[in-house]
C-alpha cells in the first residue's frame, strides 16, 4: 500500500510540476515602468468585478463623510493623476494599464483609521483619519498616488496569483511529506503552513510591492503636477503619529517609516527631473 501511495504521490508531483511551470511561463508579465517580473494567473476582469462588488458593500455599510469640499479635493487630485497616468503611457507608446478602470472615490468618516486604499479597477477610499497626516493637497496626492500605483501595477492580481500557487504548493508539499504538515498543525493547533507563508514568503513579497508603489506613486504624483517633496513630510508625520509603537520592519508587510523616508529622499531629485508634469494628450 505504501509503495502504491508513493507512486501516486510521485505521479501527482510530476503532473503538478509540469502544469505549474507551463502556467507560470504563460502568465509571466512585468510591472509598468519598473519592468519587475510578475506572475498573473487570474484575469484582471475577474478581480475588477469582485472589487466593484465589495466597493458597493463598503459604501452601503460604512459611514461616509459629508465633507463635500474635501471629497471634491480628493476627486480633483484623483482625476489629475488619472489623466497623467494615461497621458504618460500614451507619450511612450505603451498600453494604458488603466484603460479599463472605472474610477470612483469615497471619503470614509473614521478619524481613528489613518489609511487610504485603491481596489483593482480604480475604486478608491480615503479615511478622514489620514487627513491630519497628509495636511495639504500635495500630501494627499502623495498618499493617493501610492494607492493608485498598487492598482496600476496590478499588485492585487499578482498577490492573488501568488496565493493560488502557494495554496497548490502547500498541498503538494503536504503530499510529498506524507502529510507531516497537516499532522503537525492538528497536533499543535497551529496553522504551520499559514505561518510559513506569512513569515517566510508573504511579508518580503508585500514589502517589495509597497516599495514599488512608493516609487510609482511619486512618479504619478509628479506627472500630475504635485510637489512630491511633501511625501517625506507625510511619512515624518506618520512616524510621529505612531508614538514609538510602530512594529519592527521584519514583522510588517510595509517598510519602516525610517526606511521609507530615506528611500523617498533618494528618489525624489531624479523623479522630479525625469518625470515632470505632463500635459494631457488628446
């Protein structure tokens, strides 16, 4: 029986390995501008549709701010970045990665959350708690540029694709080990496979995406005509808001505030020169 199981296990792994390699080769892509190689297994339209549905639920169940002036400012900044991104890719004769986006903006009334996000397809939310950190339109553009960069670079597709591969890989590894991972998880009550993914793979991968979004966000904000030097001040204020409670970088999917500030300072002079404000191309 063990011999039969071993044969079946080997056969599964052979098929799994062949299929995985073929799938990855066929689905390799690159992030815009940085040209970093990415894995995209899930159709963008699928994720965009799911994101739109989730966004509608957020609008229904979350308290939205009635500050129309601030929402108008958010929409104005977003529109300028939208146009700048499209104009830039047109200027270099490359496909606009936002051509199928349905842009939308909301301001969430929650002063405790210092955050903003952009779902696949251009669905954006800004929380009122981030506004004391951004301070002005240039600071807000820095934050929004970063979040929009995640969507432009298709980070959600990349993350979902990687999760798909990891889940399949965990099953294969469990079979290869004769179920050792499953047995250890059951015996200790700890999700060993999940822990391995979190500390061994997901965190470094997340930091890489965050750093890329920082870089692209600066470019998009600069192309839109905003003062990207304000981004450093935003992160200085964010660091102060943590009041010494920021988690160590190795435990976080984000670079530390100190590292971010240092990296932004290094990037800004070159980006200002290389990516000046761009005029909309008709």
